[in-house]
C-alpha cells in the first residue's frame, strides 16, 4: 500500500516519528511538502524563514535521491493540495506529525475530513514534544498553571521509551521511486534573497548537527553562561527546533548523557517549550487573550513614536537598543534580552504587549506561536506563571548585571563603543567630558532616553494595580 508523509515543521529525515511509522506500515512511502500560500502570502518578500525552509528542503531532497526517491513539492493551500496528492498517488493513508497550534489543528481537521470522504486514512503522531495534550496533568486531572510542578511531573515520566529514537534508515527501501524534480526558487515563491542582512544561521539537518556538536562541548557551563548575551552560552538551536531540523528526543538524550547542572538547566528550558505548547493546546484562547482575564484590556496609552523607537533600537537605553538591533539584524535575540526588551516595552513605554508580540513574530527566525505568546505574557505579567506585575525590571540594573563590561552593547551600538564601562549602561548620566572624549553628542549620535524609568515604573504599577483590584 501507498502512504504520503506530509512534512511540516519536521524538516529532517532522522528520528522522525511520522516517517518511521509510515515506512514500517507501508511498502511505498511518498514524502511531500506544501508551500502554504495562506501562510506565505502575507509575509514581506524579504522574510528569511522561507529561505531557511527552502535550504533545508534541498538537503532532504539530496538525501532522498540517495534512495532513488524524492520530495514531492506543491505550492498552494494544503486543504486542497494534500487530498489532491493523496488521490493522485492512490495513497491509502496520509501521515503527519501533530501540531498543537489552533490554526494548524483547524487545518488538519478539515484535511482529515476531506480525506475520509475519499476513504483515505489520516494518521497524526506525536513527534514535536516528549509529552503532549493530556499526558501531563495535575492530580486533579487539570492542566498545570504553574511551571515547576509541570516540570517535576514531566521529569518523573521521562523514561527511555519516551525519548527513544524513531528510526528511518532501516526502512528506507520503502521510499517510493520518484523522478528528481527541482525545488521552486525563492523568486518563484515570491521572495527575494535578503542581501542586506545575510543569513548567519546554519541550515538543514546538517546545520543543526553542527550546532549541536558545538553545544555538546559547552553544555556543562550552560547554567553559568546562558544569561550573558556577550558570551557563547545557549545552544542557538531554536530555529532548528522550530522547523524540526533536529529531533527533540535527540536533544533530551544529549542532556541526559551529560548529567550536571548545565544539562539540567537546559532540559528545563526544553520543558518550558513543551509547557507553552501544551498550554496553548489546552487554552487556544490565549492567542488573543491574556491568561489572567483582569489584565486583558489594560488601558495602555500606546504611543506610536515610542513603539517605532523601540522597534528601531533607538530608545536611549543601550542594552534595550542592542537587543532590538540584534533582532533586526540577525533574526534572533538572546533570551535575557527578549525578557528585558519585552518588559521595557510594556512597563516602561506602556505599550500593549500584543504589539511587541507581533513585532517579534515578524522578525524572529525561531518564531513559535506558543513560546512567543508565553514569553510575552510572562514578561507583561498577564500570563500563566508570569512575572508578578509589581516586580519590574530596571533596564540599567539589568544591563550592569548581564553585560557588565558592555561588550554586547558595543557590538550592536557601535556609536557608544568608546564610552567607559561605568558610563555605557546609562550614557545620560555620563559627565560631559566623558561623552566628549568618546565622541558622542547626546541626542544626535545616540538618542536621549525616551522615558524616565522611575516615573514610568510608577505609571505601570498604577495601571496594573487599578486592573488587579488590589
Ligand atoms: P537555549 O537556551 O539553548 O534553549 C534550548 C531550547 O529550549 C530553545 O531553542 C527553545 O526551544 C527552548 N526554550 C528556551 N527557553 C525557552 C523559553 N523561555 N520558553 C520556551 N522555550 C524555551 N522561543 C522560541 O523558540 N520562539 C519564540 O518565538 C520565542 N519568543 C520569545 C519571546 C519572549 C518575550 C521571550 C521572553 C522568550 C521567547 N522565546 C522564544 C524563548 C527563548 O528566548 C528562546 O527559545 C531562546 O532564546 C532561543 O535560543 P537558544 O536556542 O539558544 O536557547
């Protein structure tokens, strides 16, 4: 019998649940990918995620050639393309790895129904996470609303079976013989190569393997270095996790093979990813609304000029600006800076967190609806297990603590490079002579601070207090 395996956010050929299961159950398996017009059409032509996907598909295509097989690619709406392909290849089943986002669930449900109408089976399997849906619940049988008990329960359930590899290679003889068909070009998909900001990230399964091998040598220091943006602390694997060019099971196996504080701390971050994905599965309303209903409609003043300055990395707060410029230039931002810039937008500039969430969604190569929404709701103090609203990051204290020598600031705000360490975190406090000898004219070479943190903090506290009824 023939089966299709529909690749989506799982762009790899090893340790792949849907592919492994389909290859074991069918004698002829056809891997397919659909460039989804409904997702691609609203994106700007310079969006770099499409290039990441395309390059990763090329690698898949080349590997499939080794087996005399190939990737079948379509451009269109999967709601019609997938049933169409299943019909064309006379498939008896379509396999896919499960997705937990509300829009993906609606799409998959519609496709499953349409396939059922043709007598074709829809089979979706768990691949993207270690535990899903109702596998981790509180003793009352409800979803956890706090991370720590979720993490404890997750860890307790983590048996070798839960992270076992789904082998593909031994069954590759069941891949369908297919002619080599070239993939569409970026231009054919309506996108332009982005020359202004070249791609710094390694792509495909091979790119993920390179990053992972490098991180494996550093994992023991993760807990110490991960908070310092100028240091090489984290794994930089988020885009690969987002597009599935690496298997989550492989990452968990790596962590367990390197016991220590570094690995445990990293495992916890992988668990946060699942916590937010499964939270969204239980609470699809979080896409639009706050977890804490009392904060859903906070009356933010939302000053447009301040929002534009935040986006451009021109708030006058150096570490905030350096973080935003890292995002704009590379499509990635360090986790500590995501927390600082998000907090600054909401609590210092008093702008609705959804505006920032949307900006990150446009710019982040690793954009993931669940993690982004969870991260923003956390930083804005409106979410599940969020930062308490009365604890507000001080952007200067954070800067002194996490970029003490200003290395990161100097990299992304080169106009401040010659300021001494003592002045780089808050240039407006520098002596005129210090500014002059660093060649900085405040307000011209680098902006005056948009706001005064102390007074904005009071305004934010008043806004939240009024809504919380405390
Ligand atoms: P590592 O530190 O090496 O962590 C390994 C993996 O664990 C990451 O790749 C990621 O998949 C997961 N992870 C780590 N921290 C978190 C976290 N706090 N929440 C959920 N998963 C986590 N992460 C995204 O993948 N996509 C997003 O769109 C996203 N938006 C965010 C928005 C805000 C406001 C905040 C505060 C955080 C956001 N994060 C997001 C989480 C985190 O910042 C990134 O996952 C991390 O910086 C990616 O770098 P890394 O791969 O080197 O991480």
